[in-house]
C-alpha cells in the first residue's frame, strides 16, 4: 500500500499541472495544436482568425473584414454583418458601422420605435423628419404616408380651377373647373329695390336688414365667323347680272341701229323727184 502511494506522488511530480498549462492572458485564447493546449494571440479589431497559432509562434493567422462587416476586439468568430439603420423606415444613424464596431441606430425625436434595435421607426402621416426630428407639416403642406416628406398643396388657380375643398396636414386640396358666374349682392332695405326694367334680376331672400339679390350673368352668344363663301357667291352673281345687262343692252342698240339703217335706205330709194309726176309702183304710199 505504501508503494502505491509513493508511485502516485512520483507520477504527479512528473506530469505537468493542467491549470498551469492553460494560463493564457486576456489577449489570448486557448487552442489545441498537435494534441497540446496552447495560448494563441487574438487578431486585431477588424480582423478575423483564419488559422490558429503554432507551438513555437503564438500569433494567429488573421484576415481583414470585408466592407460592411466588423469584428470587435477579442472575438474569435467570423466578421459580422453591420446593422442597417433603414432610412426608409424612419431610422437614423447615431454611430456608423466601422471595421471593429457595429452601427448604432436611433429613432427621430417625436417618432415611435418599431423594434429594440431602432432599425425601424414610425413618423405618422401629416408629419416629416427634419434634422432628426419628426415634425408636423407646415401650413399649406401635407403628407399621406408614414416617414414621408411634406408636399405643397396643389395650386388650383394656376390651373384655371377653383378650390372646392380645403386641404389639411394629411390631404391635398380638391380643385374643379369654375361654374357659371354667380354673384350675391347685398342691398340695404332703406334703399329702393331695383326697378322692373333691370334685366335678369331675381330676389331670392328678404331678411330684416338686408335683401340678397342673385344676379345671373349669361354668357353672350358667340359671334359667328364671317361667311366668305356667301359673300363670294353674291359678288359673282352681281358680276353675272351686270354682264347680262350689258349684253342685252348691246343687242337692243344693234337692233335699233339696223332699223334706222333700213328706214334710211328705204327713204332714199322711194323718194319722188320734183320733176317726176308719178309715184313708183314698188314704193309704199
């Protein structure tokens, strides 16, 4: 029995203390190399361990993190993907992501977080995010979506329309084409009412102190365009009449001239000389 006890003591003196073999510093990690536990150095922040150290060299094999990835100090795993502070979801970046630290997201003042990491927030309709604050739209502006910008009301008069419904912080104004002109005129009751000769006036209501008269202005009938075709036909007809009258007059003058010539010839032929005593038989009496 004594021999066994002495043998165990000798064996303990020869074998190394496991606790003493794993005495690594805070900048090191434990690794088994060739069946032995050794202490390897961590990679620098922003780097990932691609291979362990050796028994003779405690420096690990390291590679830099790719863009949009990070690895903090004292981390053995692969580089992690940076957190996305979604701007379209109303989130803002408090601290950007670096190769050794993740991004820090936040929600604008006046908005509501949608998750614990503040990667999405809610800025209600009728508001917009300005300088990292969720603020109501200014007068004359509106928004109809969360986390959107405020837009100006539609200018109805610029399009020749009139406003039929006023806008608000959450809706645009409504425009429409103007209706036929109608004017309400207030006339004191102390003055005489308009005479019956005044055209197109109708008394619509009579109150204690004021008489309201609606004057309806009817648009004047549009003037017809000048008909050049009709004028051309009239002008051509007049020319034809003048030419016809000229032809007829010429014919009448020619007929009269022929009659006069015939009478003159007949007179010369049938004239009885003084010395002749008898009348030719072929001349009319």
